C-alpha cells in the first residue's frame, strides 16, 4: 500500500511538473502575441471647420494630428512617421480628400505612401473639372523592424479635413515574421 501511494505521488508530481511547464510555455506565447500587437489609425485633423494642409513649394511629410488608436506607440503624431516595431506583414491604408473651394478652381488631391523615404504608391488627382475628390489605397507590405512609413504631400497638392476625418492613415500588423 505504501509503495502504491509512493508511485502515485511520483506520478502526480511528474504530471504537475509537466502541466506547469506547458502553462509557462503558453504564457510565453501569449506574452509574445501581446508584445507584437501594433496598430495605428490617424486623421489629418479634428477641427470643426474645414482646413487645408498645403499646397507647399516642396514635398512635406503629413503630420496626422488626430490619433484614433496607437497600439504599440509606433506612430509619432509630431513627425507623421510610423516606425515599424516588429518585422512582419502590415496592412497600410491611406484615404485622401481635397476640396477646391468652388467650381473652376484647381484641385490637387494627391499624396504618396513612403517606406524609408521611397514611394510605394499614392493616389493623384489634379484637374479643374471637380470641386472635390477623394481616393483610397490599401496595400499589404512586408516591413522590417525600424522601417519608417509616412505619407508625403507632393509639391502643389493639398488635402482638406475637419471632424468628419476625410483624410486617414491606418496600419496594423497582420503577422510577425521574426
């Protein structure tokens, strides 16, 4: 009887140690998932009145000032730059809107999505036929930790926004690759 109790005690301790080991591994995986969360969504402004950014005589990075979410603190509202915290595949979306003010005025709704100062893609609408225009692009890219993603306003272009948030820049990690 004593031997059976001893064997059961050894079996129980062995099982307990195995379960504790699996729990520790599960917690490490969960912490890794939590640490890799990265998402931001911002808009040009949150003003009640429609205000325009640009046009300028040189290219400028757009500092999206109204932050909806900045999970992982990768987006810097002062510079307009998202610094990639972890290598992986990211979904990036850019919506632009501009208002010429009145028919016949020149409309120049354009911007470019850049990674490390290199243009990836960007909508461009310059004409005198419309009073207002908008465009959206969505792209999935493999980015490396430390890459800098920003939106550039080309020479002569301008974007207009108010509390309706017509101009947005959004990104989030789909899955990590490191």
